[in-house]
C-alpha cells in the first residue's frame, strides 16, 4: 500500500506545486501551508486512492493459495516424559 500511496501522492504533489503554489505566494504562511492538505487529502481519499486500490487490487490482495499448514519446529506441544 505504501507504493500505491506514493504513486498517488507524488504526481499530485507535483501538480499542486506547479499549479496552485505559485498562485498563493502572497498569502500568509498559515493559509499557504493549509492549502496543500486541504487540496491533497480529499483528492487522495475520495478520488485517487479508491481508483488506484481498484487498479492494483490483484497485487495488493493476491488470491489466497491453499497449502498445508507449517509444521511446528518447537516441541513444547509434545508431552513431557513421565517420571517413574
């Protein structure tokens, strides 16, 4: 999921820095710094991440394979020898 998130965040961040940041140069620092998450977070949450999750679902959530359970390597579950 980290790789998919980076695929969504990086281009969106570049787009934001190229299109929106230059228009906010005269804004106070608090408003400029608030603009990025106010644009990026909803765009990621409602548009990009659902789309990318759907597109990469087979890679993110591969089909489970049926296989034999692994054998235990420790012998704690074995019975202790009885003392005579």
